[in-house]
């Protein structure tokens, strides 16, 4: 018999993955990425760093076309350590708390209205080097958390990387915009599927805003309505644009 497994089986499989992640942390002597205490990847003392209220943030200068961006933490300390450990060292048990943090930003940006989450894509080469797609893993967890909270969200991988870009590290805002120009394309079927729907771009970190601005430009050129963007963390040189509160309409 073919087809999808029943809901109960899917829930058991999901719970089994969570248990295996935690057991790996305990059995293999893992330590908290925030404080180094032995045990879990993120201990009870450090976890609240990813549970703050969402806030509006923007780079300085703001790149043309950047939508309103919401984040839950500065890209420093525990949030930075957690994102890097998940992305570069494969600490997949961190996807849960990072996804929950992203869901908080999503909730602030959507104002509880139906929205499609569109992740910023990674190139095949980058995904192969890391051995996984960290943002996709976080977004899946974020969508689950958002739905459990009653938010009507879906996920669509509407963007693809169309050309290779240089390493962004060390580039200033202008150089990043030039580096990313034309880097993304809208997948052909996504144009039709996103027509008339509100889109929320999602990424892990906001730095200069060049990536989100370019993704927004490409989607809007295809007739897609990009309402806002949500990220887990924003770099310290970013400043809050408004006090925490309801997201854009």
C-alpha cells in the first residue's frame, strides 16, 4: 500500500526525531552552545535568549525595496552561537528553539493573517558542503509552531539560486547589493501559486538587508505581493525601527 502515513504515525516519527536529537546531546557529551554546560544543546538558562518578543528592525542604510523586517534577538551571544552551531556544525537539535523564535517573528509580521512563508534559498554547493539545509529545517519547525498557535501559514520554496555569488563576509552594504543582483529567480510554478497571496520572506539573520531586498525585488517583479520579512536575529549595528507590537497590515 502506498501513500502518506497516517497522522498518528507522523506524530510518532516526529517525536522520535526530537528524542533522538536530545539523546545525542546527552549520550555524546554535548554542551550548551550558550554557556558550555554539559547536557543539552541549549540549556534552560540560555534558552530564554530566543524567547523574547519580536521587534521591527532595519539596516542602516536601508537598501531600496527592503520590506518591513521582524526579528526576536540581536545576532550576538546565545542566538549567534545557536545559529552558527546549527548551520555550520550540524547541531540539528537546535532547529526546534530556532524555529520557535522564527515563529514569533512570523506572528508579529503577519498580524494573524494568512501568509505564505518563502525561505531565502541556498545554493546546491553550499547545502552539499554543510550536509543539510539549515534554513529549511528551521522554517519547517517555525511553520509547525505557527500553526499550533493558530496562525494560517504555509511554506513555499518559490525562489531558486540562478547564479553563483561571492562570499558575502567582509563585503559592505553596496558590495553585497552588487554581489546579489540577479542571483535569485522565481520558480515557474510559483508565479501562479503565489498569485493573489501575501508572502512573508524568511531568513535566519539580517545583516545589511541586501539578500532580503534582492529576493523581494525578484518576487515583486513576478507580480508577487511581499508583505514583510521575518528573521531569527539581526546584527547589533541594526537598530529597532519601532517598539514591539502588531506587525504591518
